[in-house]
């Protein structure tokens, strides 16, 4: 029984499989159409609304809209821009005094926001969240969140940024948004898809 031959065979097998995995990711996982970066679920009852950084005003408005309609009793903000948007939160809190708002340490990117949300939910009985971000960011945010928040139902209810996902994006700011978001989704798949299972 030659262990060196076995190790060499295993190494060759792994090396040969890697291109197949990368090719599969590029073909089957990466969004090729503008509408593919939008993840829009029908809003339904959840334990809390998680609102992510970015186009913060429209995202905050969307979160409070959903909460005011009774989809969740509270809003949780794990991102870094909460402080600079505190006044907007306070204005909405006066309009909707029954909605609770919770802030966290201030994550700088989408996957850190997901990990902070996981830590926040850890010692609670909550098992469902409504995820609010911008429409063009919704698929990537949902994908990361449902990987990190294992066992938690993640409902994507994004804010309308004006990005429609329609084919007629050429030459517009939305074409640049789509291309940038596609690159980010590709990077997350290639760099992080395996790592999420170790958290």
C-alpha cells in the first residue's frame, strides 16, 4: 500500500475538481440578468426587521413602513451609519412610538452585519427576520444572511431605489450598479461560500 501514490492521487483529484467548482459557480450562481440581483419576498409576520447600511433613508422608511403595518414590532440596525442617521430615526419614532429601535456596534459591510445580527439573535427566542436593504443589494444581502443566520427564516423585503432590473439599463447609473453588484456577488461566492459553514 503506497501512501505517497495515494496522496498524489488525492492532490490531483482536488486540483481537477477546483476548476469544475469555479465553473459551476460562474454558470449557475452568478446573476447574468439585471433582475437576478433582486430578491423580493412577499412580506409576512416576523420577529424583527433588520435594516442594513447603504441608501439609509429609503431603507429606514421601508423598515418603519413594514413595522407600522404590523409585520414586526421592532427594528434592528447593525450597520455603521446609524449615528449619522439618528435624527431620521428619531423623527420616525415620534410618528410611530410603538416601534422599538435597537442599534449595534456598527458593522462596515454586509457579512459583518449578518454576523452581528446572528450574535444579537443568539440569546433570544426569535426565529424569523425581515431583511430590509435596497432592491439592487437584496439578493446578495439575503444570500449572506440566510447562510450566516442558520435556522433563522430570512424574508427579503427591500426598499425601492429606482432600480427596476429591467433590460434597458445600458448607459445608466443602474447598469453600473448591476455590474458592480455582480462582481461583489461573484467575490462572495468564490471567497466566502465555504467559510460561512464554520461560524
